[in-house]
C-alpha cells in the first residue's frame, strides 16, 4: 500500500461519515523505519510523523527538520518523566500523558521553557494491566487535574485491546472526550482507522501500511 492510497481511504472514510474533507490528520508512524523510507515519504509532501521513543526521534528528526520545512512530530509512545524535557524540546504533540507525575513534570517544564506541545491524555479503555493509560473511571478527574495545571490538553488517545472490537473502545473514548469538551481524538491504526474516523477520530496513526513492514523488531 502507498501513502496516497491511505490518504484516499481516509478521504472516503471522512465522506462516508459526513465529515469535512481534511478533518482527520494522518500521522505516519516512522518508529524503527530506515531513514531512506522516511525520506521518501517526506519527498511525497507528507509532514506529520509519529515516533514511539524520544531517543530514537532525537537521533533522526533534527536533521530531517532542517532539510524539510513544516515537519510536525508527534510522540505516540510512553514517555518517561526523565525524558520529558527532551520530548518538549523536540516534538509538537505528546499523545501519551497517562499519570499525574508526568503531568506535573510537563507543567513545571512548560513554565520554565515558555511553551508546551499539544497534549493528548492516554486512556486505557480496555483496562489492561500491562498497558499504559489512565483508567476510564478516572479520566474526568485527570483531565480536570491537567487543566488546573494550565496544560494544553488537546484531546484523548487510546490503543484498543488486540482481541476486542475496536469500535467499542473508540466510542468510549469519544464519549469521555465529549463530556469534557475535548475535540481531539487520537485513535485508529493501520487495521481499523476507517472505523475510528466513523466514530470521530481527528488523528489516525498509520505505520507499516505506509512504509512497509519494519525491518527491525519494535522495542
């Protein structure tokens, strides 16, 4: 599959859902992809990318940003508190705000640096023990806590359990966002982004369908 095919599918899904053209931002997930593949996608004009690890992003994106204007970088993987400063200096959005300790660190750094990336709160919609994210029952309180810290909460993010119907999780995330007055919904990946768009996704995260299968194991 190609970048253009994915963009065409997003456009059709927007139309089918009665949403305006361009309502959905495609985040090309470039984690563990070789630089030549990323460069090829940049050369096709795409500018919004997602990385899982701060260290990996720091190793390749400053050079790409110098060469290609208008690059927007999203951190979509878990963020350790000790990497928060580096993340805030490197990325335009963080999709994995998932605990009070991290929110407090980001708030302190935002005051110090005078800026803050757009933030998405990760909700563990499947209540999976091994997965990051705030539990659905605690989401309203945590959103309020982040707002009280003056953090720019743009929306919510989720990664549904692999074996469950993703639509149920997308609908739950949309419901939590709506009652908290949030319009950003980072949900949907290569296998289910059309379903996510039908349920209100504003950001979809697609990797291998754009770049091809990863050449190294994801860590």
